[in-house]
């Protein structure tokens, strides 16, 4: 039932926007009573957080998979990661547009969760950089991991907010990945 409620939440966000997003509308879309919804989510803020967490966890799982793909060179792993992230961001914005901006009204950042996700991706990126450079953890590998995360996040957000076509998104993703790989020294 939790997954059905989350799916209904996403539909309500997409169809009606964050400003009209209510537990009553979500319960109706999910085909459950508001009381049943409250057994899983105490309020609409909890629903918004759960949707956000679901998306973040999905992207983290995909990042882990891509960074560990030994069939690809380290440079190509970074290219595929950048393309995947940029496309995901652009597709979300195209599908939901202003609703995502409205959703910020409901998402009061959970600093502990944000730090946990940030640390998880930075740890994975540092491990990837160490492997790609044949070195152990160091201040430089941590800096490189952070640079990858910040660059992909910043340019990915621009790709999502801009009116870029798929080819532009891929070209910027490849350029970012190649630039980062060159700086880091990845083959």
C-alpha cells in the first residue's frame, strides 16, 4: 500500500502541482482512505520527503552500479554517469516543470539525510578515483570526488532548467566527464 500511495502522490504532483497537493487528493488517487494514508505518512510533507528520498536512492543505486562497471574504462564510466544524471535531471524537469520548483515549498531539507546521501556518493566517487588513479585515499582524491559531484550537480541542474535538447545534454555530459577525467588523470 505504501508504494501505491507514493505512486499516487507522484501523479497528484504531476497533474495538480505542489500547491494543490493534499493528503485528501493523494488518498483519493491511491484509492484509500485518508486514515489509511496517515498510517504510512503523517502529513503531506512526509509524502514529499518520501518521494524525494525514493528518487535520490534510485539515482544513488544507479551511480554505484555505473561506477563499478568494470566492462568500461574509468573515463567511460564517468561519461555514462554524467549522461545518466543529466538525462534524469532534464527528463524530470520536462515531465514536471514548475511542479518541481513548487515542491520546494513542501520539502524542508532534512540536513541529516542530505549529509548522509552526500557522504555516500562522495565515498563512492573517492573509491572510484582511487581505483582509476591506482592510489589510496588522500586529500587529493577527496577533492577530486567532491569536484566530480559539484560539477555534475551544477551543470546537470543547468541542463534541467535550460531548454536543452537530448544531443546538447549528452554533449555537455561528455564534455564535463572528459574535463574531469583529464584533471583527475583517468584513462
